[in-house]
């Protein structure tokens, strides 16, 4: 991708067009001149010479962008082989990588965190905008009840096991 500076060119073009129309208007008011001859005569313009310093902030950003592009161009790429999703090789890879063959002998995953710890880890900090007091921590009895309920759930329906549900 190359940067496009057409907007800078458009500004310059608009400035030169404005100068031409201004010069044509000034010359059309003078006696003995025609508008056609005013447009044909080139106008002398002042040239403003500028020196761009490399220590300028805009130039530093441009240099950083240029360096990043050079680094990206020099980066070594790894070529990958593409398989269409409907080919047999892609189906074989899908089934071999995403499905476990022997589910009964597979290791069961067990979290090191309890439910409350997990929710605290992934949730935003608890902030009460009303200014109320913070929620009291759970008592030992409440913690024991929660752990007993978690153990019951783990014992009844581990991954791969069946859970009996009575429908009424």
C-alpha cells in the first residue's frame, strides 16, 4: 500500500486557480487589456523555500512509519499450504485435531479455582454507586454449603458422565 497525497495536490491546484482568477479580474479592469490575453500571460509567483528539519515531530512520525514498513518488508514469512474446507484432507485434520478418540481414558479437566474465585477473576471490580457498604464476606457455614454443592455437582455430572434427571 502506498500513501496517497491527492488532497495536498488538490489544495495546491485550488490555490493556483484562485491566483489565476484573481489576476484575470485585476487585468480585466485595466484599460486596453482583454481577458483572453490575461489568461495567456504567465504570472510571476514568489517561491517560498522551506527547510524540513528531521527533528520536526511530523517528520519523526513519518520516519518511524517508514522504518516500520521496512522492518515488515524484511520479515521472513512462513509459507503455509492451503486446503479447501471441502477436501478430504481438511476433514481428516479436523477430526484428528478436534475430537479425542478415547473419551473414557482421557484425563478429566479440573479447575484450580472455585466458582466464586473464577467470577471474581473475570468480573469487573464491584463498585456500588449508591455509597452503600460493601457486601459482607461469606461465613464459614455459607462457604461449606457452597463447597458441598460444588462437590455434589462434580460427583454427579463430570465430563463424559451421565446425569439422571427426573421429568415430571
